[in-house]
């Protein structure tokens, strides 16, 4: 039977990182990297609009959801500076954009993937695409290692790293099968839902007429009558509903609420940081100084013109009416819509459009210093299979590099 010192299951960001760090820890050990798909790195290639948002200039536990005490300890092991230097050692220079996101200077995700795979080969890592793992079993006592069954046979391993990803973008290979492997080895898995995913709206909303338009909003999610999240950012109207950074970041709260059977509501304030009373006062001032100006032209001072017109029609106001002639009842409807419009979400867009998974193997079940399982000696878990998801902006990649670093070094020590 084939054997290796370390078998890594999953050749995504976390798996590739773990392979590199383990090989560089001890170049004499045999390290086998197995992946179920034939074409590696699909998620890396599509991330950041094909540019790969490698990390963010500042990464803290507050940028993630999960057990933040553990997340903080994990992140402390491999800083953003170390990430930048690590990629520089692979001839990938990163640049910082105004948002704090960091991309390769080539603006090509292929640069990142090629560098990772090349470093694996140079370090002696054996990569086996198209080797789908179907089971991982412990052999005898705690120190006997593992038997890994895959589509081309069986391999014995002293240690195993699970880097199978979550359920997002299943065509890339992260179809949730890793959770079955973890459960079989005794781990629990919290409910998993799409995160960083666009949301679909009822047809009663005006999104189709605004498809392609984006603007700054404040989005609030209320679950079972209690506000659970409020954030500002760019919303993008689409033919199916809404997307954009603020929607993607907020989506996990809606999807988790649905998973738990709770009622979730999403509200938008299209004039962030302004209260309804402040907007009322502004509207009154505009009416006093420009009574003949149309409602549409008045709203265009503070929101995109197309949006202002669509919002007027949505609440049965004539956008061409002079503001001094707008009845109070219509004005009040408009003020509510501007500052707290209900966005009736019907569903999320699904796993094929989700960038990450919320939920997974609880962080409490791993040693944050090494990412080794507390239940199964010699088993390590990294990346998206764990119950940790970051906001949009390179944070999930930083989690992948960091957990890969910790597990890779520990699994071959």
C-alpha cells in the first residue's frame, strides 16, 4: 500500500499553503497533496474579480465571525506582513488599494496560483489532481496514523490535514464532502449556510430597472425582532435583487436566520448616518428655498437620479411634482422609504454564487496553536472547513494562509 508522512486533502488556498510550509519544514518527508478535481485553484482564479484579493492591510478577529477569542490567537501566528513577505519570496509582489485590499501587482489571480503550485513542486510536494478522497480512517491506536481511501486507491499517512473547503462554489471541488470526513473522525459540524452571497428580492421591488447601479447605503438585518447587524457600504442593484460588498457581508445573517427557522428582515437607509428627522428637516429646507424644483431633481442631490425616481414610483409619489406640492402623507412615505426601506429578500443566490461558507467544524475542537484536532491526534483542519468566515476584502484568504502555516509546520515537526 502506498504511504506518505503527510497527506493533505484539498489543494485550495489553505491546502497549498499547508503543503508549502510543511515541505519547507522538512524536505525529507513525503508530502502528498490530493484534490478531487483535475483543474486546481478554481476559487483562487475567480476571487477578486479574477485578480485574487490575497489579503487586507489590517486583519483582526473583528473582521471574522466565529469564536473570536480563538480566531485572534490563530491570526497572531502569521501576520499580514509575513503574508506579504511570503508571497514576495515567490516573486509575487502585492499592492494596496484605497480600500485596504491587497492584490498582486499583475492584477491576475493566475499569478498567485502559479506561484503556489510552482513552490509546491520546487519543495518536493507531490500533487495529485483528480484524486477524490472518499474516506479517512484511523489505523488502530492513536499513533498508528491513517488510511486514506481515494478514487485511485489507498494511501497510508502518518498525519492528515483536511483542507477540503466548505460548500461554496461546489464546482471548484468544495462541495461539502469534507464535513463527512470530519464527522466520520468524530468531529461535529455546525449548520452551514452560504455567506458572502448575493440576495434575491421579490418582484415587487424596483431592482430590475436599476440593474448595474451601485451606491452607498446602510443595511440593517433584524432577526426575530432584534437587530443583529448594521453596516455601511456599497449596494449593487441587479436583475435578480442586490449584491455589492455591503449585501455580501450582511448575507450570512439572513441565511443563518433562515437555517434556524427565524424571521429575518433587511432594511436600507439610503442616506447613511442620517436619521429620518434629519432628512425631514433637509426636505423642509429644500422646499422653502426651491419650492418649484421637482421631487426627482431634489432627491438627485443626495441619491443617484435613477434610484430617486424609482423610489418615488415605488411609494406612489410623482417624481416630477414640485416639492412644495407634495402632500404630507406622500412626503412621509418617501421619508420612510429613504431611511428605512424594507427589502423583501426571498432567498440567497445559492452555493454556486457564495464566496464562502458560514458554519463548519467548531474552532473549539482544534488546538489554535497547531490546528491539530483535539479529538484525533495527527489530524489537522485548516481553512474554510472550520467554523470561521471573514467579511469581504481578503480576510478569508488570510485565514487560509495562516491556518495552513500553523498546520503545515506542526504536521511535519
